[in-house]
């Protein structure tokens, strides 16, 4: 009987631990350890289960079929799902943003022919550089951040409902302005 | 009216040049001499019977104007040319545009028992006058790929010999763009118009003689390959039959990339490492014998795009599209469907099956060369309905999948992430082969590994 109770408690504890996973992925570091942001504190993070529930309603990816497949950390701000994957640059590849512009956008985007469909820009915000790219009609807005000291890379996405696509575009600047590397 | 006057003046200038060359013969009283019917018959007969690889001059759409003929002698005639596409023009180094309609004419010479026709293009330089032409005359055989040039200064013939030039050949002198034309692609309510030009290099006159224009030679256009078109004849015959099966089609893909003439052109593209895309098409000039020819290498001067030219008809059809990415990148979704917009226009209709069977899109990137062939023609062609809408959706998903893959695999190359995205989206539509760019080219089909879900080269059994 005692053994059964112990086993039950262990199983319960294990389940609770799983449900409370807030960060996942190879060599991902907690964002709160490296940046300050009023929107992205450690305490406001979603669990992977919570994040996947929202994510799966807004997008399906063959790489992310269940909560344990997700990578990075998640927040929900004004019904916008924010995913950020933070890594030390030494654990990933440093991006050349100008090169990335050409290989990420639609073919011929540099000529301006897709200016009504696609947006991208490279700029400096606070103490980092950022490459922002998204399709106006898409509900996923992406950004990649590399701090000026070449220590970290953040790969971020704002995943919205289809009705909040424009809101996500506006929030992009607000979110980025809130981020400062420690 | 002004245009007609200009043509007349140019024409008279030309006649003047020829007059000087021809020991100052009196010519003016011979203008408007009726053309012998046999010359016209001979031209039309040759135009009908002869098909040859066209050069940049003779590929311009034009027709002789048999009402504007000057008979210099019984064996020498000048014939006016009407350029059929009014958008055609040439642009000089000084960015001056000259309409071809005012600058082109045909010559007919009788020797060795037959009439020989040459197409000529005048490219004036600064200081050229209507009555005393200064500049370059490009002369091309009307029915053969031969092309050359000679130069004049104030009506004087500078170079004694006709110098041969090859499209894209780089010697010392001046780059010009030529055969500029407006290309409009329209699909599903979306249309895009782009001006496309060919480039050619003209050796500056240094063959002696007086009156040569002074001044430094213009810098060569660094975007143009150094000697494209040199080497083995630009004609190669395929012996391996393509297949929709990725492994069965591998031999054909490798043959097509590694035959001498094909390899020469592909190598040129490989060596071009600056910041714009380069391209050429592969034309099947003999459908019966499966003989291919490459068009000259060119660039539109754009970093992430190049326009395609397709040809079809009794003389063959375009089946291959080759271009480079001047940045680290796998093929894009667009690259898989090059030529799709022209498919429904291919005539005769019987050639459409040849197109889908022999279609290839080759993409030279920083680390790899990719060759794309069609796996399922029905699915590939189905993309053509509402293409813009479908490709937009595909491009978005391609980007999302690429980003997902990079998040999951922190050290993956951009190209690996893009390969994953392409295979996820289009593995049932196309076969994607990849070879290392350096070393011996050995193309193997890409697949998503069943255990890792990562792109990998398929080891086909021999």
C-alpha cells in the first residue's frame, strides 16, 4: 500500500514537472538571463503545453506536432503568441543580415516588386541589430536579433490569429523597443 | 516623319561609307534601283530552309524592307530593315539609346554561285554625324552564328579586317547592352514587365589607321563572364533518358551537367561570384536527336532574380534554365517552376511532353549545385493554375519551415533549412538533385531522412 502511494506521488510529481516545462531546445538559454523586457519576464512565460494549445490553433508545422517538439520560450501578450529562441552565438550560426534578406525574401524582392506582399528591414534597436521579415497576409512575423557584442542570437516570432495580423505588425516595434541586452 | 528622315539620313550615311570603301564610286544616281527578284527569292528561301544558332543580332525580330533597296552593283545590294518590335533599342556606354529601326540594314553579296546575306547594326559614338558616321558596325551572317565588327571614324574605315566577336567574349574594349526588350509575364491577373538586355563586348579599335577616337578605354563590365562561349562547340547530345524516378533519373542529370559543352557553361556560372545572378537557358535544337545548346550567359544585374527567355517551334524548344544565387541559398520555390508560365504557349503541342520530360532547373549556389526535374507532371502543371496565388502561399510556408528548422537545428546552414522546406512542400512534385560545387560533380537525389527528418543525399543502387 505504501509502495502504491509512493508510486502515485512520484508519477504525479513527474507529470507536474512535465507540465511546467517553460524552455526547450538544443542549447537554448533563458531569455530573462540575457535581456530586460517588460513583456518577456520569466514569470510570464507559458508552459509548453499552454503554448502548444495556442500554437496549434494558429499554425501547423511538421516539426512541431506536440508540446515537446516546441523550441524556445513562449509568452502571450494581448493575445499575440510570442516565441523566442535564445542562444549564445557560439552555439549557433551568426547571421549576415544583408545576405539573409536575399535568401529569406521572395525571389526579386530586392527590386521592390513584392513591396505590397512582403516586408523586411535591418536596423539597430537599443544595443542590438535586428532583421525583421514577414508577409503582410501571414500570421507569423519574424525577427532575428544579434547583440552588438556578438554574444547572443534571438530568433523570434509573433504568431497571431488571422484577425490580429495587423496588430502583430504594430506590436513588433513595441516588443523590440522593450528589449535591451544586459 | 522624323523617323523616316532619320532612317534616310542614316541610310545615306551608310551608303557614303560604302562609297568611300569602294574607291569613291558615284552611287547616288543608283538609289532606288529595283531589286532583282532572285535576291529576294534567295533570301526568303534561305530564311525558310536554314535554321542556325542565332547570334545577338540576328535574334532580333526584323524583316527586310524590299521597298528600300539600293543596288550597288549586280552582285551587291543594301536592303533596309524593319524591326518588328518597336521596343528594341541599343544602349551605348554613355547610356544613350538608339532605336534599332534606324540603325539596321541588310547587305546581299553574290559570290561562289549564290547570294550571301549579312545583317548590320550601326552603333555611333559621340561625334558621329549623319553625313560622316563614326562608331562601330556590327555585321552578322543572316543565316549563321558568325558575327564580327568593323569601325569607322568620320566615314573612314579604321580597321582593315572584320574582327570576329562572340557574344559574351571578353577582350579589351567596350561593353554594350543590346537586344533589350520588354518582357511581360502575366499569370492569374498578375503581370510584371521587365526590360531584358543581352550584353556584348566590342573590342576597341586598335588596329592602326588614322583618326582613331582618343581617350581611355572604358572599363569592362565586371559582371560578364570572361570567355563564355569559348571551348568546345556549344552543342551536346543527350544519350541518357530522363526519368521521373529520382534514382532512375540520376544518370540523365549527371550526363546533362557533365558533358563537355554543358560543363563549360556551368563552370562559367560557378566562377561568377559577384553579387548578381547570372543565367542561361538550354535549348533543345534537335528534338529527334536530343541535341542541346546553351544560350549566352547573361545577367539582369539583379541580386535575387533573373528573367527567363523561352523559345519553341519547329526548330526546337527551351528545356533548361540555369542560374546562380550569389548568396548562401538553396533553390527557391520559384526555381522549381521556371518555364511553367510559358508551357501552355508551347507550339506545336506535341513539344509539351518533351518539355516536361526534359525540363531541368539548375541552381548554382555557394556550396552546391542543384538540379530540379519533374517528378509528377500533372502536379507540376497544376501549379500553373493561379500560379501567383499558389507560389505566394508556397513562399510563405517555405520561409516558415526554414525558420522552424533553423530553430530546431541551431548549427544548420541556411541552405539545409531551405532544402528541408522544399522537400516538405514539393517532394511529390519535383526531384531535387544536389552535387558539391567543388570537385567532381556527382548529383544525387535529395530526400528527407526517415529517422532524422533532415535532408540527405539518397544513395541510389547502381
